[in-house]
C-alpha cells in the first residue's frame, strides 16, 4: 500500500506544475516523485531522518562492526570520501529481520548500494 501527496513544482519534461510524491510500501526506495501528467519519475526520495525502529536495530556498526566492510574487506580508513560502514540486515527489518549478529552484516556504503540493487533487480 502506498501513500500519495500532491506537490506544486514544474516538470522538466511536460511543463505541468503538479507532481505526485508516492511513498512505496515495498522495494528498495522509500518513495518517488512523479509528474502527475506524464508519469515520468522525476526523483527518488530518501528515507526520512527519523526512525521508528526499536533501539536494538540502531547503532549496528558499533555493536557488530570490526572496522572493515564484510563484503569487500576494505578497512574503514580506506573508504573513499563520503562513505562509511553501515549495519545491513540480511533479512530486512520490514520483513521481520532481527538485529542479531547472524542477520546483520557491516558493509560500506558502496556494498550496501550493490546489495539493494541486486535485491531490486533479482526479484
């Protein structure tokens, strides 16, 4: 189930001034911004900064991290600018994944994006 909200901005494609923000209930993206007239996806929306996750699902890098990405094996000090280590649920939180050591990988930003890309396109 998705939620929808109308916004007033102009589309670069058709010039219409109405856009629709769609928050998705599934998939790798939080939501998208579409043109209400031509249907073109104008932007992908980031998740809000606030979280309703239980405390056990926060600060996973501090709990389980060992200073390197468990996928590409780069140390945190070797990561390019802007990248960090992230706690990644093997079975996603929204699908019932737990914050246990067996279900959490600590991966760099690039590897997290790769995992989400594969999940999206392999479904």
